[in-house]
């Protein structure tokens, strides 16, 4: 198992779907109840293959949080829930966290106004030095990963749009800050907070 995985390519923050999965997790479903919610009730309102793939990604992300985090995703306002999901995707994907630290944060410090697609190739080359398995990813996978990371940043309001890629780091929700501090996760907080 390498340092990085491409699992994040299965989807962006998927707020409505993540809210449904968080509500389901709060009931502590058995494997049979989980399968039934996805297959019989079609919880995610998707085709079976897509539903399975997205549900697995969302669950893996949400599993990096505790029940309080699930409640915030399920019941928090859109801004808070999106920021909690962004924190979960950083906790779940080293690639996401490193991209924020090595590319996004650097651009903010340099007073750049937008991300540049060329930075993605340089970033992946760095990742290859840290984890040789990254070299084996297909070109299409690498491109999809960039698209998904951009979509996550747009959904969490860190970018203005996937076309312009303008840098718009939001003020972090106080509840998110308190929650990550309570988890003792200052690393994820540092990845997300550009107003320090």
C-alpha cells in the first residue's frame, strides 16, 4: 500500500449523498442493513455500480470522523457540512492534503489569483518521488484526480469555479475549527486555514 491512493477519483464532496450516508451511519447499520439501504431503498438514487462506488468512498471518508462529525454532516448547514466533508476528504486522502499544502497554500502565499493546471503535473512529479506507485496511474486517472480535487475545492468554496480556478479561501466555520481541535487534528486544520 503506497502513500497515495486514487480512490478520491470516485467523487467530489457529494453533499446530498454524504448527508444520507451520515444519517445511515448514525443508526449503526449491520452489513445487511447497509446493503439493503443501498440496493433495495436505492439510498443514493444512482445506478447500482455508481451507488456502490460512491457509497464506499463516502463511508471511507466519514469513517475518519466520529459520530459528532456524522451529525454535523447530516444536520449542519450547507457551508458547515461542506467544510466538514472537506476535512474528512483530507483525512482520508493524503493526495488532497498534500495538494492543499504544496500547491494551493503556496499560491495563496505568493498572492496568485488562480490555480494553474500546469502545477498539477509538477505536483504529481513530486508525489512520484514520495511514492513510486503514482507512476503507474493511467494518464486518464491523473486527469480525473485533478478534476475531482478542483470540484471539491469549488464545492467547499476554496475556488470560485472549475473554469476560472480563482482562489477564494473561505473563513472556516467556528464549529469546524472547534470540532477538529477536539479531535486533536491540528494538521487538517492547518491544511484548511489560510487566514491564520
